């Protein structure tokens, strides 16, 4: 494939992404706030640690002080962290652990070679079913029948 075709496809992809983002009726800051609120509402009480077998399924930054980590598809933890810079823009993270246990005040979130680690100050389990239900409710749309009189014109 020629370089020109690669640039054309890349340009088309960028334009498509911008158009899709522009079509969203919810501003990004509001959407991020809603995601954070959903996670906080689905999180249980604080606990000192959780079991971690070096398998990070996925993760989602919810600001520079809050992070959701999935250790399995249906097992998530809400981590409050301090000392993070640009957590929202980090491409990959890591977690420290001691004997397969991530603990408050001892373990850290690693965000890159140059950055200092983020200290974990709070751990809360997330009820993933409750989280998915609240997200589905937020996505529900309001249906109204069409006004046939206005369409006849």
C-alpha cells in the first residue's frame, strides 16, 4: 500500500472520529462526570486490599484521582489514588502487589517510566451488575410517536 493511500485512510478516519464526536449531544465533561458518578454509586465500602493475580483485564481513568480496574470481566475495583499526573492520558498502567494482594497505603499504580507512581489511598469493590444497569438506564432513549399531521405537509 502506498504512503499516499495510508495518509488518505488516516485522514478519513480522523474526519469520521471528529464528526462522530460532534454528533454527541452530551458534552465530554458531563459524560465523564456521569461515568464517575455511576462508578461511585456502584462502589461498596472501603476495604484494605484485594486479590490480584497479575491479570489486569481492563481499566478506566475517572480523573487524576480515581481509577476503575477490572481484574476479571465481572470483577472491578474503584481505586482512589494520589500523586497521579495525566492519568487520563496514560496508554497503559500496572499495579504493584505483594503475594497477590494489592493494599491501601502500600501498593501503587504505575503509569510509565518517566512518571512517579500513584499511591493507592482507597479501594472499593464495584458491583458491576449495578454499574451496567445504571449505564443502560442512562443510554435509554425517550420514544415518542411521530406526528402524522406534520409529516403530511
